[in-house]
């Protein structure tokens, strides 16, 4: 009888070479084995996997077809064949083979996950969502499944009950590195309304017996883990929540002021305190509340050296002002219940201040507009954030750039082994830390005007164990003083806040190495038409920038019946003080058209390589499907005319110097 399978040790030797990424050696050995064992299912399958890594997709496909013909019940063979069809763009064949995998093994979670990926690519997001949920129900520890779920939730709005989604939303909000909470906030809100009793509970607040029902309301809110976690990770972008939280906060204040302490309030107050801190106390406050806050503050001052203070007193004050703003806080020895809020509102603040003292500067800021912008972000570092969507694992620069689908001939570019990246205008660190997670063997230089923003960024980088970023303070107008060139420069949301964006852009261009790439983000004139109108209204009313004025103006927009400005209420930035200031009260803002961008690039000797946002790209491809349309700015200009809000999140595009 002829043996069909080789010795186990031979198979292990091939696998060892493969795991060491010695693909050519592994292939030579597997070919030798196949010559002796042509019908070996294992070695043919392994050989197909090696060819897949070497991008020999036709050879890999043929080997996997051979494998499943040899054994029509061999799951891994069908799965690998499906993956190959997916890679070569034969999605229908991929779907057919993934379905065969599931037919043979209903617990094969990666097949469900990859079906979800195909349907997501086809913008069949509801179907994709269902497959991701099946994936995670089978394997709740599959991290890629959560990343994919987060991805689809950013471009699809839940519109019906789903008995599984809330537990997965909770997982996404509890983890610090899968997704930015505000990117899925609308779906968290819908998940809460569709799949819990939250709406019924909050409706009690409108009743005449509200004060009597407060304890019952708090008891029910305390049971809602998703709500409490949501309150701890981002400003909730919904005015219905805000109105109800303001009422609850007011009534709890009344009770604590009257010394009718309710221990049941503790859990909810911790989340409410965190929510108020994250939105930078953007909620309106009455004179009566201010009076009671001051009285409770006096009580705490008097009792801080004794054990007579109550945690609820401290928590309710922290719902109106950060703990670091109270002079008695440095004397506070927090209880276990207070530790979470104390860390957020006091310890972190002090740590950030220590970081700011150690940050080096390029030079003093001299430009008059840059000074004004710097002062704004020293007062209101933007944005205040908790979690991020980071890459699962870093990759070399070439692999990262290949995924972006830019207009680049990779055969004509030499990539550095050690990638030098500049983030010009890093703010509070979201951009720099996200970029650092993408690139293997990379050094990140993160520049910003604001010391306080950089202090926040350094604290978050330390918290997320991100060690390859060097934060530095300065104006990008002074970049040449660094005497340094970069492989990648990313500057998103920065140039449009300069006195002359073209001069700033030129300074960036001068820091590019040969073949280097640049990512730029600029406001769209068309997409921000409504914001421009509101800014004009603010200027005409001569409203000075102060926290009180920001809160009052924002309240007027909510309460006055002006449908023309309704779209602004959908912006996540409209639900925090620094966000509203950045959105509507910024000291300097310019907006652009695609025609102006093209003109600026021509003056700087830059060539357009493509837009960044995958959602925008998919929308564009529905109307323009010629191979070069993606890189034709005339087509994009035409597209924006017909889709005026498509760049509401900025034009974000890649460019490079002419060769």
C-alpha cells in the first residue's frame, strides 16, 4: 500500500521554516515532499499556504482545489481556497467556499468573519454585522472579530432590536485600543434604546412624581452596564441624554445639600462625574445649583481633616467642576469608591503638569496667529479622550502604504528600514499614537504648539505603552531648525488654523525625503457651510470666547427653533466645551475647495496620490468606476458638488513631491 502522507517530522520541519518566514526554503522542501507524496493532503495544503504568502495566488488556488478534491470534507482546504478567491477578487467563489466550510463545521468562526468582511466591502453592512455577531458568539475572544465589528458599526446605524449587540458594544467600550468610542456612539445609543429599558426609565423623569421616583430611577440605571461604561469613555452626543442627566444631577445635588445621603447614588454618580469631566462641564448650571455647590464646598473644607465628609458630597461637586479645581483636594485621602474619579480628575492632571515641564521646545512661538492658537489649546486641550482604535500589530511602511491604495509605483520607491515620521500638530496625542501603532521600526516626532495638549498626549502614550514617540513643542513654521527630513509627514486639521496655510505647507514640504509621503487634512468650504454661517453669527453678535458664553450660545442653538443649524447638533464636537470652541469659536479658521488644493499643490511641486477615508472612497466608487478616477481631482470636484457633506470630516489626502 502506497503511503499518502509523509512522516510527521518532515511536516513539522516545513511548518518551522514557514513560521520563521523562510518561505523559499519551506517551498523547496515542500516541493521535494510533494514529488514523493503527490496526493498528500497536508503537504499540498501547506504548500498552498506558502504560495499564498509569496503572492503566487494562481499556484496556491490550484493546490487548494487539488486538496479539496482529494478530501471533499477537508475544512481547512475549503477555507484556504476561499481566502485565495477573496484575494484575487473572485468574491462569489469565496462566498461559496466559506459557506462550504460552515456547512462542514458550523463552529468555524473565521469563515463567518471573512464572509462579514466580504459583505462589508460590498456595503451590505447589516449582513456583515450579522456574520460578525455569529463569529463573536462562537469565539468571544477573537480580537479581529471585534475590530471588524467596530469597523462596520462606524458606517451602519442599528435600526432594530438585537439581543446580542449590547454585550459586544460593552466589550468595545471597555477595551482601550479597538475603537474610538465617539465613532460608534450613535450605535451605542441605539443599542441602549432598542435593547434595554432605558427609555422607559428616563421617561419617568418627565413625570410629576419624579423626585419621589429618583431612587427607583437610579436603581435601574445602575443595572445598565453599557450605559455606565458609555458615560465613562466619551461625551455622549445626544441632547436627550444631556437633558435627563442635568435633571438627575440637579435632584441628587438637592438631596446631598439637604444631607439626605443615598448610598445607592454612588455607582451612578461615579459615571456621571466622569461624563461631566469628559465633556468639560458643558452642561448648563442654574444660580440655585451654584449656591448649593458653594455651600457643600464649604462643608467639605471645614471637615476635610476629619472623617465627617461623605463620598457623595465630593462626587456631586466633581459633577460640576474637576477635583483639581478645589484647593482641599490635595488633602483628600480618597476612599476605594472615590479612587477612580480621583485618578481621573486629580492624579492625571498633576501627571500631565509634570510632563509639560519636561517637554523640549524648538524655539519660542513668534507668529501672531500661532500665539493665539497656542493660547486656545493651552486653555482647552482638544480633544479630551479615553480610548483609541489602534492597529492589531505594526507593519513595515511598504505594507501599510500598499493598503491605502495610493497612486504610487512601488517599484520606483525605496523605503527606509527605519521609518522617520513627523506628526505636525499632534494635539492631545490621538493621531500620533494611532500612527505609531501602524508602523514597524518607526520613530515618531510629534509636534504641537500647546504644552498642555502635549502633556495630555504624553500621559496617554505612557498609559498605552507607546514608546516610539518623541513629543516636542513648537510652531511648524520653525521646522527647518530641526534640520531633519522625514519619510512620512502627517498634518491633519492644522494648516487651516494658520495665518497662511500655504507657507505652513511649504515648511512641511521642505522636510520631506526623496520619495517621502505626506498626509494632509483640510476643512472643506462646501462641507462646513453651516459652520461658517454660525461663526459669522457669533462674530456679528460680538460674543467673546469664554466658557460661560460657549455654554449659553450652545444652549440657545438647542432651544431655539432654527432648523438651518440642526446638522451641527449631530457633530460629536458639539458635546464638549473644547469641542464647541474648536468647532465654532476657533481663533483662526480657513476653508478650502478642491480647486484651491490643486493650485497649492502645483505651487509646491506636489502630486496628488489619493484620499484617505475608506467610506468616502467607497461612496465615490459607486459613481466613478474607471481605474484612474480615484486620482482625478476633476472627478472629485464633480463628486463633491453632488455630495456637499461628504467631506464634513475634512479632506484627508496623500501627496508627494514630483520626481
